């Protein structure tokens, strides 16, 4: 309420944008809640963005108010001024700064500005791996329906205590973790960042952990991860990047818990979830949420495909965003017959589980054949000594694109290119076999743990001399 009053006193009106690029703190959460109570539109920005990137977002969204870390204020003040931002305020990781001071001085009660389900609540920019970032317009109805559906299917109650170790500039940490907790009247242990040893000590007083796959792979390295350590826990949830089937199996073996994997994106919030009761199938993202419809369609003509066939995942429901900020043509191009075209390739199996095969732009077309990287990655990941892999297409004079595997292997594995390709022969059609295998120490990832294949494609684009 105090943050809402402070914003209104600064001239923020319903529909105005309020942008924050700040370290994680409870006060940043209050700023988010105060913004939506005041009827304004919340715009969280990744703390890793450079001043040039911030300039683009401020220029595009035209917020009335921008809050940043006090240490960055000198650098960002001219950027904000050039973008026409009326107020530049500060907020640090301890929750101190001019925005917090303004809130502290404000009244403790606030009459919510009336908002309808179709009114904007937030503007979240997509990562922009293909061209400039687009602002996804999320409504109150999008956020409320998604939070309520997740609280219901994950059986959240006021007794739950969530370990929150995610960033809060992203759908996962902000809208899934926080909104679900608030809707259920549950509690959070709010951590500034992911710390595996600290989380192990917190398991005894918590009931739920939400994390990206990296959380789980790092926790698995700790000898303290045992069934006894997890005895108080009710649910482990993974998302934002694919969870390896091997991680799923190893976690179950070490803790007795099956990780619940779900699937969503900036434009839609959460779309599917593995079941709370019933089989949580490794390598799948489960079933559509209540009131959400998912179909797999032919990417060319939009015709719905049969069970088991790979195509474009399309979604419809109260979770689907209103469109891209000030980009009506782009918005129109991303919808087909009322269905949002996700850009993800996948299939729905005979039992109704949704499988993600990869991004449409990650599809490799070699010698006229379509190759789905996930299929090859699954085979490579199953090889003894392989930690993980990423399969990409690189320009090739003869084939258009050459199937290329980038592999992270254990140092003691003794694997080489010939061994990997040899192991895949007979398991995959010849056109699917990698023409080259590159070994690396780590795969490049974004802040949410997704492998950035665009970086790999750029790094190795001249490999075949095409």
C-alpha cells in the first residue's frame, strides 16, 4: 500500500509503466505489488542488461518512473533522461534507496485502482535471440488465472513454505513463485541467490523448492542430499529450461522424490505441468493446465497432427498474453485461428503427455531432411561419460546445414569425436549423425539456464567452410 501511494504521489496513473532494474529484495516485490495495485504496468529488467540495452527498453516502453541500483544511477541517469523518463529513483539489494524512502513516508492504506481482467499488469521483454526484444503484454487475467491454476494443481496451502532462490525479473521467480505463494496464503524463505549448501539446511523447514535444472544438478553434487534431508519437503518443481532425464532419475534415486517438470514461456505463463499425483514422466512436461488447450500443428499449414507426430506447439487459454507492445503486425503473425504459435516443436504422446523437441529455429535441415536436435541430444546424453550436449545446424556447402554436436564430457571419460559418432551409428539414421563433434567445458546459458544455441551457431559457423 505504501509503495502504491508513493507511486501515485509521483504522478503514476493507471496504464503507466513502472520499470525496475534492481537487485533482488523484498522491497522490489513490494514495488511490483504497489505498481499493480495503483493500476500501473510493471516492467522488471534483468540486472545483467547493459546501459545500451536499458536505453532500448526505456525508449520502447516509455515508463513514467525507472528505479535502478544506487551504484548505477550515475551511469543510467542520462540514459533515462534521453528516453524521456520523468522520475529516476533508486533501490539497492538491501531494500534501501529513494524509492524505499518515498514508500516509508507514505500512508499504510490504499484503495486499489479498479482493473479488469483484460487490463495490463506487466510488460515482460522476451530475450530477443532472434532480432530485437519484444514486450509481451500480460494482463491481470493472465497472471491471476495462471497463479490460481498452479496453486490448485500443485496443492499449495497456507501451510506451505517455498524456498525462493530465483531472480525476480523473470516469469519463473516473479509470477510463478511469488504469485502462487500469495494466492495460496503460503510463505517464502526469500534468498538473494541460489546457494546449494544454504538450501540443504533450509529443506528441514520448507515444503517446496522451485528451480531451474542447474539448481538440481548442483544440489546432486552434495553428499548432504539424502532422503532424510528431504523428509520435510513436499514438492520439487523444475522449469525455464529442459531437465535432463538423467537428472530426473538421479534425483529420485538420491532423495526418493520425483521432480515435477512444467513448461511455460514469457508470453503465456505456465502452459503444462506433470501431475501432482500420477506418473511424472522424465523428458516430458506433462499435461495442459485447467482451461488451457494445447495442440500440435503442421508448421506450414496449421493442420492439427495426430498423437506422436512432431509439429509446432500452439496454445489457447486465459494464460495467453494480449500481444506484443506496439507491434500489431508481429502479434498478428504469431497467432493462427486464435491459437498462439509458441515457436516450440513438440509432440503429444498417446497418453496425453506433452514433449518438447526443441525451438523451431533450432530445427536442422540437412540434405532436405528435417532433423530435431532433441532426438540426437537424448542419444548422446545417454552415452557413458557425457554430461550434456547441444546439437546445432551449421552452414554446409553440400547439405545446406551440417548436423553438429557440442558435447560436455567428464574429464575421465576418454571420449573423442570418433567414439561418439561410432556409438550413434545404428541408433540413428545416417542423415541424423553428427558430421562433427566438438568438446567444450560448458555450454553457454542465459540467466534462466537455457542453452544459447545462437551463440554456438555463431561461434562455429565457419566449421564446414560454407
